[in-house]
């Protein structure tokens, strides 16, 4: 064999050996080997370690779920009736569950006035925040910049502000509308958008001044609210027609409507800003909206009465609470298929992600 040919083959073997060594080392150290799948999306390099929190209206319990096994590992009994939504503290140590009451929005019933504080390490309620009067607290969310907890308080037509360091009320922001049920906070921490159910409006709140900036008329009835990852748009569905309102956050006006296959409910954007996942409650589907084309590009079948959508921090999985099925559907955002059905409790609703400690 010619010397040049031998040298060439040895060099090729050395290159293959080095490449194999790199791949082996990556696997040994736990670095993910990423590839684009049928969706055309490359999974994000972020951790999937943490806990999925699920609030169950039917048994007044908070479910703690191991997302890797898809199993409920613990439940925490709430101190009153009844929690709908849940938020996890940024450090993943604590969950906050407002106790709303036993009625639907705008209907007669009990009026909650407390928020349970759950220690996720010991899996028990360690404190209860008393708001001082009946307010029907509902949707909690942490400010991404100030670390404060913001909670819709319907009977006060406001968002109540709580300092989680001492669990004390430190302020309130008027919404200017009744039935302010859900809220979403912009990623820059400057604005809050609330969905005001009965009036069919969205309030725009300034966090720094704690004032109402605008009220946007949407439809006869709305329910949920979400914001794009780049903060350009706020989204809420018309609860009387199969369409999604797109609010331009620069002007706080509805600039377009997206036709849906049914009545939209909870929604969440993917973290790469490409898609919005919308629970279609009366069709048992999740509609995937392409945010560049502003149209539905696919639908995914899920169990009965999908409520809320939560995209995991690694942008690989979306969780969908399905009220009447007592389950949470885990959608693989790489294949756009349901990978797991997680059994939780009756009337499954609010979702939150607690990062690993």
C-alpha cells in the first residue's frame, strides 16, 4: 500500500476517533445532543428539572407532580374553598394558592379572602395570607423584575400586591373594571394585562405608578390572558365566538383577530416566540397559532375541557390541564404529540412550574 494512502486513512481514523470521543464525553457529562424534529424547532438548552404544580378545584388540593415520571408524588390540602390557580416563587421553594370561593365568576357564592402559602420541601401549608376582607383572590403571578406577587382580587376591581419576603400587602392597582379574573405580566416587568370577564375587556396597568393606563374592549365575555415572549402582543379569546383577539401592546388596541376551531380559553406562547398554544375548551383540542402568519397551523387532541397551558422552561413540553378528565396532557413540542397523560385530581385547573432547588 502506498505511504500517502496509509497516512490519509490514519488521519481519517483519527478524526472519527476524536468526534466519537467528543460525543461520548457530552453524553457522560449530561450535555444534550440537540436535533431539529418534524416541527422544525430545535429544543432549547434549558433545564427540565423541577416540579409541576397542579391545582384541583374539585378536592381543594394542590398536586405536586414529578414531570419526568408523569406521576403525582404528593398532595397538599388547602385551608379553604377553593383554590383555582397557583404560582411558584422564583426560587422554586414556595407555592401560593389564592382561595377564591365556591362560585363561578360573577355568580353568587362564598367570597374568599385568603392565600395559602405552601412549603414545597415539607409539602404543607406554612402560612395563610389574610387580605382583610372578602375579595375573591384568583390569579397569582410574580413580577419578573421586582419579585413581588401580584394577585387579581375581583371584588375590589384590583390587583393586590404582596411582598413574599414577609407575606404582607404592600399595594394595590385598580383595574377600573369588575371581574378582573386573570392577569399576565410583561417580561420587562412594566405592565400588567387583566382579563375582565363580564365586561369583556382587558385592563392595562402600569406597575411603577400602580395606575390603570387603558381599558380595551374585546367582546361580550372574555376569560384568560397571555402575552407573547417578546411583549409585542397580548392575547385573549372571545368566549362567544371562535376567535382570538391580538392586542398590540404599543398602542393597546386590537389589531387583528385569529380564527380558532372553537372557543379559546387558556393560552401560552412557546419560548422561542414562534407559536401560541390555545386551549380550545369546547373541542377538546389545543390550537397552535403561528405568530408570524397569525393563523392556526395545527391542532392537537387532548382530554375533555382543556383549561390552562403552561410551557416548560426548556421549551420542550407544554402542559395542558383538562378539567373534566382529572388529567394534565403533556405535549411534546418537538413532535406536536401528547407524550403523557398525568392523573391528578377532579376539576384540574391552575398550573405552575417550580424550578429545582
